[in-house]
C-alpha cells in the first residue's frame, strides 16, 4: 500500500495539487482548491472523475479545506483513479 501512496502523492503533485502524507502512512491529504470546500471537492471528484475519498471536514473543523485519499486498493485501481483525476486537472 505504501507504493500506492507514493504513486498517489507523485501524480497529484504533478497535477499541481498540494499534497501531504503518503510517506509514513497509506493516506494522502490534498489541499482543496481555494474555490472549493472539502464537500465541494468530494462532489467534484465523484461527478467528474468517479473517484471517492473523504472530505476533511469529516475529521472536524480543522480538516476543512482538505481531502483524504487512501492507498488501500489494488495498483490497477490506483492508477485508474490517478488517470481520471489527471483528466479533470
């Protein structure tokens, strides 16, 4: 899963997103674009890329403005998710 996290982190960074984590845990946090809150970003990824993650606000007020993706999936699904996010970035 850590290699999946590395792929997610690298690709999201290459798409111009600010990312945290994914180095010592299988979760990658994304700073959502300024024009969105964490739930708006959830809807954006779901509707445009068919990718699901966790809005940061689900972790409390301090999580607002962030979004979490998990690396707990198959390599092929991780690559597919990154391809889909890349298409909308």
